[in-house]
């Protein structure tokens, strides 16, 4: 323990030495000195409300979204283009990769690459922090909206150091839920720092917000959830709608994998990592395949090195002729059309999008009773919730759907109706826009000068292009 304390003290000292050169600029000296004092003594920083600088008043509003990796931005598809249409100048900041540039081009927004690492890399993180601070000072954004743990930590610290008026940290999930020991302590304090350097903390689900409160992560402003949760909703009118697909789509996808039309198919969509419950899925599959000789498993996603699945589990699935691998194909509506039930045996979530997509496609979902999933699936109505890590319960729930087409149809219809009522993207975007306006007013802006044109508050169906 003394060694750990000494290491932490050394890290704080290194952090101070890295930030102090930035304080040479008179405009930021007070903010930086306060931040250094806070990290060393854990004292609370003062109120964020300040007189709005002159430079913010006579130009369009600038909105910056920060994520660790570009691929995470796809969860905001359509939303950023919508904000651009409302009069914001929108920029995405993330690690430089093909996902970042491609996404920003499709949304019609700007992008700025900054090297951000998912892993804990103190020296590289400090370099990334300085890059973000310098960029925010140059751009002078009105709102920084950060996502993912590392994006939230560095994005909120940098935005505060650069004196960005509105700083929003959006919690998509809490990795600390499944962490243990010192790693859990580190993750918990990372979330605390991100939240307490934000002017507003949001969460994608009520259940995860409850975890954040119980873990004492929140500052004085608490934590908000927009609507019924989720980050972007699901477009159920055209894209995720079984009636917009060709009547031959199901047969074509099944034919591609040699699956008979009448055969039952379980589907999994997501990252193939231990945290997603792949070990339990494999165990349940081996029991189910013996019980139902015609059953198939369709897996959409790729194995990842971080939190990797045990080699034996991976190999047992790869060699099975009734397990079919799609890879990272995110044009999922035709794939959902080939499934009969979707499974998500995850250990933790924020607000999983896959259950909403499956629901919009009139598919029941078997998921685990963990924060996030309990917001996405109504147990016994739109699907079934089972205990995490329990392969036997997973088998029982999936078997009930395999054996009963009427049950699948009933829960599938209820699931689609729920998505249509509560999780439309246009509803989510309006809630995000209203949150931005509210936070801008709190920061001293006049909406008479800055409010986006309300006549533009309609949603173009082209925003939902796959």
C-alpha cells in the first residue's frame, strides 16, 4: 500500500509539472492554479458561472463532441447533422482513424484528430490533454460534449482548463461495475474527475444513473437522463422496420449461410469480448444445439484483444458448423430479419442499442438483469431478463422462445410498439437540443441571440441513412 500511495503522489506531482507551463498565459493562470490545487488537496473548485467573454457573443455557437475512438461516433448518427442544421458549428474530436473521417463526412461536420488511448497511459494521456487544451483555446467552443471514460476525463479537464462555458459529460456505461481492486478505485476516481469538471453530467439510462449516485460519483448538480434513456434512439420508421425490407430478405440471408427457412435462429450482435457474456453464450449454445438439432446461431461482430474471450471458448464456436460468423457488418436490419430471437448475456451496459434495434425489428430479446439492460427490455413483455453469468437461465429463456412462435410474435410486437413510443431519434434530438439551450442560458448566453431557428425543428429522413 505505501508503494501505491507513493506512486499516486508521484503521478500528481508529474501532473502538476505538466500543467504549470500552461499557466504562463495570464488568461488561464487562475484556472490552472485552481486545478492543480484541487488535484493535490481534493478541494472543491468554485462555481462555473462566470461573465461570458466578449469573444463568445458575435459568432455561431460551436459544439464539440469528444470520443476516445472514432467508431463510437456512429451511435450519434444523424444527431450531429441535426445540430448542424439547427445552426451549430459541430466538430468531432477523436483518435485519428478511418472511422472518424468517414463519419464526419457523412454527417457534414468538421473533425479534429487527437490521439486518445482507451488504456490507462499516464504520459500519453498528459500529451493528449495538452493537445485538447490547445485546440479548445484556439477554437473557443461554446459546448464540449464528451463521451466514453477516457474521452470524458480528458475532454472535461481540457474544456475546464480552456474555460469552455458549457461542459457536458455523457456516461454511456461504468466499467468500474465489473472491475476489482485498485483498477476499480482508479476507474471510480476517473469518473469522479470527469463528472466534477463538467457543468452538466448526463447518463444514457436511469439504472446506470442510479449506480453513479450510489457510488457517490456525482457532484452538486446531480446527474440527468433525457427522456426514457438511450443516446440516440432507434429509427424504426424506415431503417429498422421489417416491413421496409424485401419479402425475400430473410430467405436470402439464411441461404447465404445454408440455414433452412424453417430453422430457428438465435442472433448475437456486438463486440465479442468476455464482458458481453460470450463465455455464458457458448455454454448455453452447446446445451441448446443438442436439444434442438435444427437450431443455428448467427453472430455479428468481431473478437477483440482487450477483455478477450478464452481461446478454448472461441475455438469451440469457430469450428461449429451451425455457428455462422458475419464479422463487423453494421448494416444489421437484413441480418435481424434472418433471426428469431436476439440474445445479450452481457455483464454490464449503459443503454444497449442492440435490444432497441431488435425490438424495432419485432424480435424478442433475452438479456441479463443488469443496469442498462433493465431499461431496454421489459421482462415478460418485450423479452426476458436473466441473471448475469447464469448459462442455465439463459438456456431456459431461449428455449421458451425457440419452442413458441406465438410467444416470439407477441413479445416482438410489444417491443416494436415500445420503441415507436419512447425511442424515436427525433424525440431524443429534441431533448438534447433543449438540454443545450438550458445549459447555455445557465452559462450566461441569451437565446434571443443564439437560439437555433425553431422552424428547423423538423427531421429529414435522409439523416437516417445506413
